[in-house]
C-alpha cells in the first residue's frame, strides 16, 4: 500500500502574508507538497499566533527582496518551483523582482497564483489597502449577509470573520489542483488570479 500524499514531489514557494496566501500553501503542504515560505526580514506582516498554524509543514525563510543577494536566493527557489503563491497588491511582487512571466519563459510548467484583495483589472480599487473589513464592505458582505435581512430592511450586520480570505483560500486551492491536473495533460503551467473581493 502506497501511503504517499497526493502532492509529494511538488515544490511550492509561498510569498503569502496575512491569511489567504499562507492558507493555500498550508493546504498544499498538508497534502505533501514541499513548501518554502518567505517572510521579509522583519517577520510576517501579520504578527499573530495564527501564523503557527498557517505556516505548519513549511520551511520558513526571511529574505529581503530589495537586496540583490536575497532576491537571487528567492529567484533560485522560484526557478525550481512547480507553484508560486503571492497575495500582494497587483504588480507588487514583480516590482520586487519576482516576475512570473519571465520565470515561465524558462519553466513552461510553472503555475503561479495571485490572491490580491481586488482584481488587477479593477482600476478603482486595486491599489487600496485590502483589509478583510474593506473587502467585505465594498463587496456588500455586511449589507447582504442574508437575503432575509434585505427584505426586512434590517441594518447592515458586521461580521468579524475573515470570510473573504476563507472563500478565496478554497477557490485558490481548488484552482491549483485543477491547474496541476491540466499540466499533467498539456505540460504547461499557467497564471491564476483569485481576488479576495471576487471570492
């Protein structure tokens, strides 16, 4: 009987911060993928005990992508990756020197995943600081928590739950599974974007 987990042999580089990016990489690690999580030198951007769970089964490194030597270490890891995950504002990681399109030119099998707060083609909101509350408010989550509330004319209902990240995590992890399956047939990777607001 083979006890090997389904994603054994899959290499992942996780630049994710806060919830959605690290959570997707956590799911991949739980399924057997080898995941390297990269934080800035100051540590995670979200200093919370939840990071112990979100970064379980990962090798965690601190690298300063603004420094040539550290950026080259990150690029070296990316060149060997099957999957790269990030959840910054659109274009931020590319400005730091991690360019998915350039990496895919050398590795056609690379699958890249971006989980921005707002879609890269959302010219109004893509540069906003996409906290859970801002995403939920602009997406109507507080006013539309249930159709009954709308029909009864009730006031908006604030939820402290990170619903956007939870939905984005599920959609992004499923998308990566499908992309890996597609790659087995075509030999080609692809870029996936799952905006938290859309999720």
